[in-house]
C-alpha cells in the first residue's frame, strides 16, 4: 500500500536519480476562453527496491507555475508544497513509500494554466466570429524520467479548428499530429528520453480554434466578510472589476445591430450580456449596484437548505445583467452582496469559535488577476488563527466603525491568478468570551448614558445674557 503522507519541496535543477520509469503518460488539455485545464496521468514503475522520492515537474524550463495545480495518488489529494526558491523548472518530490522493484503506481496531476490563450485576430467587427490561440512551449510532457509511451489530446470547445502546429519527432511511429472533430492528438511517442535535464529539444505547439462564449475575467476582486454575533449574521460583499478579454471591437458599437441580434438563433459570441452566480443555499437579502447606482435588472432565486435527513440543499442563484453589453476590451465595475445565517458558517466550542468563509464565488472558466478577502471579526475577539487552503499573503489590521471602542480585528488574504478551484473555504478560529459579547452593548449604554448626563447638565446652565442683580 502506498505511503503518501510525506511530500518534500525540490528546487535543484540537477537531474534526480533514474530510479523510476514512466510506463505511460496520458495528458488531456481542455481549451476554454481564459483558462486551459490540463489533466495528466503518470503510470510509474520503480526500477530498484525502495526508490527515492518521485520528482514531479509542475512547469518546464522558463514556464510559469500553473495558476492552480493538484496532485493525486492512491485516490487521495496530496498536500504538496511548492518550493520557495525561484529555481526553474518548478518540481516537487513525492514519497511513494517502500515500492519494490518493478512495482507500479499512478500519479494524477491537474493544472490550470493562465495567460496561455490569446485572441487571434485581436480586433474584429461586432458580428464576426471569435477565435483564440492556445500556445505551449513544449510539445512533450515535462518529466525527469524515461517514458515508454506518451500521448497528448487537445480538445477545443468547438469543432472549428482553423489550424494547429506541427511536430517533428523521431519518437513517433506513425503520424505525429492527427485531428478528429474537436480533438487534436499528439503521438503516441515511444521510448521518449527525459525531457528535463536531457537533450530532447523543446518544440512549441499551438491550436487556433473558435469559441462561442465570451472571454471574461476579473481584474480585481475584493471580498468583505463581516461577522455579527448579536445579529447572528454574516454579510458577504464583493467588489468586482469585470473585463471582456476577447478580441477588441473594430470601430464603434452598433446598438441597432445588437438589438437585432437578440432575435437571431445565435448572437455574436464576443458580446457579454448577462451571467449567473451560485450562492449558498441559505443566502438572502441579495443586492447589486454599480458606480452609478442601483441596477434594476437582477433576479434572485433563493435556495433550500438541507435541514432534514436525506434532503439535498439547493443553491441560491443570483442572475445579473450589466448596465450595458460588454464587448472586447470593455470594463464594468459593480458590487454585489448577500447575508446568510451565522450558524451556517460558525461552530462553537464554548468561547472558542470556528468560522468558515468561502474565499470567492465559483465562476467557471474565469481568471481573477488579483483577489483580496477581508474578514472582519466582532469586537473583542482574541487568539485569532487563520487556515487558508492555499498559499496566500495574510495580514492583520483593525477595522473601526460607529459605536466601536477598541475596533474590530480584521484579516486580509491576498492572492493573484485565482480560478474557480480557489473558491474554497478559509477557516478562522478565535476566542469570543461572554465579557467580549457585552463590550458592544456596554459601549452603546455608555454613549447613551453620557448623552443623557450631558443633556441633563446642559439644562442646568443659565444661557441668559442679562443676569439678575441682587
């Protein structure tokens, strides 16, 4: 049985010992509008008894680290830590336990790649189709070990593939590149030497394809989560700067042509008109406004919670339509928020509290360039600890608002290049004693009492200008 509890970072660029061979590598690349989803299966065989750690490359020489990546072995997701050094290529070590010679195991690697897809052409007419080009710096899968058989499949969202690159390889028996419908297949490649630390040349490859969905992203996402113990409420508010990253509009926007396209079977793909966000089942009191003011077109469908056994929760849905349609290169800034019962996200063990807040709302095929989440705890919370599901910059500060005395402790998490897979829960533990719970009402009582005393004292003051003489 595999021992998968220990994973060590590896930063050295030197080739590791040849204690393993990849008997088969199968990679599937799902192309989208903003993100390329790469799933790779490694069938690994030990060449010696009790081999060392397996060195798994996350990126090739000179390539950027994926926006999101996840390693699975033995059916379990491994807690992999990326090396802190800037040495390239980025590689992690995985301890597979005491394997015997010729014993095999399987490793799965999921990667979400950002900034590998670009519009081509970059400028189009309002009614033109939308084409994108995905580019990779290496035709082969990056690996430190010899590979017996390797095959790569690249899937386009549509069957309309204008062109794709070519591969010149001595490791392929038949056609190196084949196309069938919306899939481009590379290989199979056989007896492939190590592509890292070896003499195998890196060959770039690209696929030029059509997509019929707008390419949207968020330049910035700022989430604020404010906890109220007295109100039993958690307020979530998101400030979003939305941008259409598709081909830019050539010329001026034609409102008449846009209105006429609404009656056609398919409107221009590059125009972003509306979207839906899935919120927690217990979300309520949703709101939505932009920099001008309240936006009237929105529809909130509340979900149902699974309070009863064998019942399934149904998420709430917030349907939104921007004030104007977004074409390529256009921006739209807005704010949306909602409330939810605090009991759904807070667990108590006496005075010790455990709070779980989602880092962001899941949005398929969306890339967030810079995300920030502020968690504002109640006044008087102490012994605060933060547990993030991924590496992030964490800072602490004090939030002060009306009727606060010492201020509310706040935590800020920042991360760049976020995807839908980063919509995970951030846990915060803190101590909130009975005395701390009375801090707010005592402050309010002191303020009101002070106002009464001040008013009582002011009424006893003589404000007349002419004083009576004896």
